[in-house]
C-alpha cells in the first residue's frame, strides 16, 4: 500500500504544475472576459443600473464598478499567477455574493435564465487555487510570494525529525 501512495504522490507532483497552470489560465481568461464585457459594453455604471439594480442588488452602481474591477483585474492576476490566492479569494467572494443575491432566485439549472451552475464551477476553481496555490509556473513562485507545497512538506518533515 505504501508503494502505491508514494507512486500517487509522485504522479501528483509531476502534474500539479501544468494542471494548476491550465486551471489558472483558463479560468482567468474566462472571468477577465466577463469583466471586459462589462467594461466595454454598458460600462460599470451602466451594468450596475441596467442589471444589478433590476435584480435588487444594493448600491448597484458602486457594485457595478466593484464587480467589473474584480473580474477584470482578478482574471488577469490569475493568468499571470500573481497574488493568486488573494485574487482567487476575492473572486470566490464575488461569485458567492452573486449566487446569494441573484442565482438563488433562478435556481441551480434554470430554463429561462442562467442558473447558478457556472458560478458554482467558478467558485470551485477559485477555492482550488486558494487552497493549492498557483503552482511553479507563476509569478508568485518566481518572486517568492508562494513557496508551494514542497517547501511546506520539507519543513514539516524536518520539524518531525527534530521532534523525535
């Protein structure tokens, strides 16, 4: 059993960098495009007045700017792998608020409007990035903002070895 566990750990280590890179870039591009669409379409204030106000979102114009900024800048940060955990946290909060304020009225999978399923998939991706970090192929790792799992495992192994 131990051999299988170490083989699985080796396989996970081998693919965690490309896996996290693919996750970061795809989700980052998609969410940044949502922000860009709000910016170049109706504009943040127009998005707030036309969409958020009709949905009963408080301070709709302010929230229009917040949502546009969070999606556009957060998406770019994910693509670059810069401040990844912070961007993932803020984006997850943004979409959880959207689910609570808007999607609970529509349902999980709705026939007449977009349901909560896409938002929940985004939240799952953001939580994964928040917990796992950006991976080796990131600016966070390059400039030392995120040291990754290997550093934590080495540190905990050394601590356990000195304790015994």
